[in-house]
C-alpha cells in the first residue's frame, strides 16, 4: 500500500483537465476496493483451478531466525481483477501494454442497486447514467465509472453472488447477476469517452449473456474493465481518485487487481 500511495501522489500532482476537483494527497482517505485472494476467492464456475497458496517455507531456520515463503497459483480472471482488452478483442492491449493513464484517474460511482437488487438479470441502462447526471452533473471525458449494483454484499457467498451454488459448465445457464447493457457500453464510449469501467459483480455482462457483447464493445475500444470490485458502498458519488494496478502479466488477458480509491475527508 505504501508504494501505491507514493505512486498516487505523483499522479495527483497533475490532475486531469476534466477533474471534479484538485486533490490534495494529505486530505484524502484511502479505501481499498479489493477482495483478498485466499480460499474464499470466487472464480467463474467452470474455471478448472482456483486460488492456491502453497507453503514453501515457514518457521525458524537452523540459524535461529524466522523465515517464510509461499507460492501461488491463480487463473487470471477471478476475485478482484482486471479484464485487459485482448480478453475479448484480438490485437488489443494485453495487461502489460495498458497505459498507466488508463488505470488511474478521476472516478464516479453510479448507484443502480435499487433496480439491480430487485432484478438479478438487470442490465444497466443509458437512462441510469443520464438520471445520475441530472443530479451530479454531466460526466467528464476520461472518467473511470464504477457501478454499484449492491451485489458486493453477497461476496464471497457463491450462491447469492452468482445466482447459483453450482460449479462447472452446468452452472453457466443458471448464472443470474446484473451487468451493463451493450447499448450502454457503446454510449459510454461514443458519448462520454469513458476511461475504464468497473462494478461489484462477476462480469461486465449480466449473468444470462451468451455472447458477452458488453465485453466485446468495451474491450474492443481498448477500455479496461474491473470486476468483483469491493466496498463501493463506502464511496461517495464523485470526487474520487482511483488507482487500479494489476499484476503485470506479460501477454495476459487479465490479472489480479489491487484497486484503491482516494476520497476527500
């Protein structure tokens, strides 16, 4: 976290032209939007592996000092993670190719939880955004948008979060959770020049999608996605600065993500 804050400090020295406000690092409260990677981490139901944390060494050495070292194994997509554009778009950015400016910047939270919690198959609409803008103001270009569906309260309960406790290929038809309507994804790119999009569900597309059109649209425009984002209920609607740094996997289609948000005190 120390190095993330130092990095954020450098970025905050020169806020973007379209900023909500000028941020002062010393006046920010930092909120961790990341779930820990451990035995409870949720992965797509048909993933062949989950998170493995193996003990290679732990305890006192023959020379009397304590030493521990572990190895990990994890799919790219699971827990709080980044979807790189190449995940659904050939020849687009891989994880390590994403510019840092695509992963950091001013952000807003758009709350659609009332509709989403009432309908597990809800797809976030253009109207949800324009209604938010009537109260909060028109979105600036190059904004990171985080959608709060309310489903974060279910994590890591698989049945409540995914809509089914099943795993394996047979679980796929039974997935029920909110996502972003493909028409909304196109509008965000064309009309609002969005920088990145994240939400507190397992996927940018809603659970019943069978073509992942929202992924195709957003990632096809080199717009990264953040999935399984935590603690969106702790953020205000705007005046947020986000730092979203994935594990730098060469050629990766995705990666575990450490994402934090700075808000004014």
